[in-house]
């Protein structure tokens, strides 16, 4: 029988449990990596810790449980667990995945809360990290990361996507190379919006403020502008359908497939809406201009934190000042301020609209650790050679253009 643990569609163990690896025990913590327990046991342990943590929506059971259900046992799951005085104080799910790059680079990767498969990771987890007790949270997270990074298991690359906090670096004595991409995370403090009596536009730059007001006047020629939240699961599903239609129309017209071309993406979110709408974690908004739909916003709401995740807009509604995204998000910010929420998060990325609409910013990191492998050194050398070749080719082209202009003169 294989040592790899699998799950069937009912989350029933179908292979023998692998003995836990040697626990890593820094100070008063014991940290182990084991094969994940059955779905219900994991749900109980995760939910109990979540209640005593500062989790994000993406590390809450609402997201993680739905992710596991949508995966339906198609990946191997390992659980990184930290305990202190017999209590669970840290959890993280690791997915091993073997990949081949450039035809000859083979790597055994371990992913935190992602799978390494593009069609499944199109969900784009952000605000990621270990689920840890809020008591000494930063210390627990750092030690869990170090425990995972220092393990003598057969992994070549450790992949940590969308991390709210950059893992500690460097790790003394560890022969690891780090690749990191940092993206800006723009957000709006809704407490500040309330302090200004709801005047969010007054917090924005003059050009952005003028653009939104011009667009509002243009849309008001069609009819009064209204923001309407879905008040039932049936309405939420209908809004999601409308969002999908407008989203796909826009992106396909630009020669792009659109998010909903991915069946797993749509399957996951339909499941998430059904499972989490009644708890208040799903916010689907429709913005209307008279009888016409201006657009839809799909947000997550967790502990007063609103995450703007997906949208669909009618870009053909007006020929002048056509800014449906700016208008819709501005209205959503003002609406969520009235609901008593604390933060409206535009999530990671340097898209111009996020920079214009955000009033504060932080960062998120996409981190990969690599062990010292000959194949990676060859890959780095080939990448460096290619960059140098491109640089020299461009330099020769510039010199050639300069010579031609001089001769012509």
C-alpha cells in the first residue's frame, strides 16, 4: 500500500495513516507535519482555533472548508500543526505538487493553501498565512515557517502565495535561496469615512473625485443611481449570474478568456455563495442607473473587513465619462461605511483604479524558497544568459538606429 494518504469524495481515509514526522520544538512549541485528518475533525480543530485568532477571510474556515470541498480529494493534504501546553495554537495546510519547467527542470513543491495547479490556483488566495492564536501570533507564525523551511523532507521549493506578512529572512545556516514578489495592497479605512460623515469622495485626489462626479452626472441622465445588496440567497445567485455575464462580455471583447472560462473558479464560488451567504460573509451588490444595470460587485465580509474580490460592469452604458468601476466601488465604500464595517480592501495589485481609490496601503508577498539544486543553478544561469542576450541585442539595435540617423543628417 502506498504511503500517500488520499481522500475520497466523502472524506473517508482510503490509505493508512503515515506516522507523524519528528516534531520541531522551538521553546514551548511543538510543531509537526502530518497527513490531514478527516474533513469534520479538521473543521472542528480549525474553527476552534479561528475563534481565538486574527484570521483573514482567506484563512477562515469559510474559504478553507469550501476550497477543500471543491478540491474533492484530488490533492494530497498535509497539516502543519503547532501546539503549546497541549493546545493547538497554529495550523496550515500544505499541498505537495511536482512540476516540470522548461522541459527539464523538475521540482517537488510544497504550497501553503494552494495546489500548484494553475486551474485551481486561479482563485488567487490573498491575505494568506498560517492560522495562529492571536496570543504571540507573530512568534508562532515565524516558528511554523522556520519549522517547515528547515525540514529534511524531500521538497525542492516551498511556495507561499499572497502572504500578509513576509516570512522572516534570512534563516541562519539554511542553504536556501529566496525569490520574492511584493505587491501593494490598497484599502480604505471606513472609520475615516464615517468621521467625514460619509464623504468618501472628499478623501480622494481632485482628478479622481472630478472623474467620479462627472460619471455620476452622466449616469443620472439615464435615471437615479441605486445600490442594492442581495437580501436572499436567491438574489445573490441572480446577482452572481449577472456579474458573470458582464464580466465575460468585457474580457472576451478584449481577447481575454475572463475568470469564468475556468470551470473550477465558477464551481468554487457558486459553492462558496451557497455555503456562506446566510452567515453574512458574502456581499453581492448591484448598482443601477434608472432601469439599467451599471454593474455588480462581489465582496467578502469578515469581522468588519470587506474584501473586494470580483466585478462585472456595463461599459456600453454611456459614451461619455464611462467609469462604471470607479462609481460602483465609490458607492460600495460609502454603503459599507454605513453598515459599520471597518475596512474596505481592494486587495493586491498596482492597477491604476486601486491606487486612485485607496486611501492607505500595505503590501503582500509571493515567496518561493529553493533548496540548493544543480537544476536550479542551471535554470538561473540560463535565465541570466537570456537577459544578457536581450540586453545586448537591444543595445546593438539602439547603436544601429543612432548610426542611421547620423548618416541621414
